[in-house]
């Protein structure tokens, strides 16, 4: 297997373990530990860590190594707020500009996502697959916005939001109908009702942020309780 292939494998494995929470926030990432975990050499692991640092999923600490990037309530609020703003603007531009090909892509991506959400408890039983299809659906909706820079910024925020989305999905499977939220978003887009689509996406993102903040607050309260005891 080539060095490039090993580096890509290390990147994919590390990224999935970080966004899924299997590698916890603030965890020290020692090369030897990662070599044993993934059965890969030190060089591709270092290259993967550098790439993940550029994505703000890993924090480099100079000579002291690196660690999984932290998660915080402030960060959850900030990412959620910015994603909501950017996603809303991209939808406002994309919906009136979308052509037949755009409509076909939106419909196809929705139905693929819907199959997973209906098959596996709203996607919770396979969050990695759900995340891929969820990303494709939301990308399809904004793809006609006509602004490459807006799409780049949106993609960055969407990726940063992934760890928080996964935490939200685990906690809200019994209180939210995610598939229905996605269906309403698709229908508003196909009806060319940009303002309705914006209202739906704003509530969609806000609910995720609220669930994540509640989870992080409970974790923080639990940690304080353990220290106090």
C-alpha cells in the first residue's frame, strides 16, 4: 500500500473516531497509541494529524504533541449561529436560481437520505452513513446559489458542525422527526418558497444547537458533581 493511500486511510479513521466521539475531546493523541490502534506507520499518522489540525479537529501543541480539539458550549453556539446565517443566505440565492437538474439532485438526495432515516431509527443506528447522505442533501439544496466563496464557507461550517450534530442525533431521536424536517425543507425548496425554506433551516439548526448545549451542560454538571463528591 502506498504512503499516500496509508495517509488517506489514517485520515479517514482518525476523523471518524474524532467526530463520532470515540476519541474524546481534549484526548492526548500519542503516535504510538495511534500506530497500535490503526496498524499504520508513524509517518502517515503524522500527516493525517496535520491535515486534521487544518480542519480544527486536532490541536497541535508544538513539541508536546497534539490532542483532539475541545468541544464547548460557546463553540456550539458560535458554530450553530454562523451555520444558520450562512445556510439561510445560500438557500435564498439557490432556490430561485435552481434549474431542473438542481431539482432532480435535491429529490434524489432526499430519497436516499430518507431510506436511511426510515431504516435505521432516523439514522442513529448508522450515523456515519447518515452523515454522508445528510451532507449530500443539504449540499444539493444550496448548490445553485452561484457563489463559490459562500459555498466554501458553508462547507467549512457544515464540517465543523458534524461533531455537534452527532451528539444531537443521539439525544433527540425520540423528540424530533428529522425525516419530516428534511421533507418540509425539500418541499419548500421545490415550491420555490425561499423564505419558508429559510424558516425551516433556521429552526432545524437551532434545535440541533439547543440539544448539543443541553448535552454539554449536563456533562459539565456531572463533572462538577463528581469533583465535589
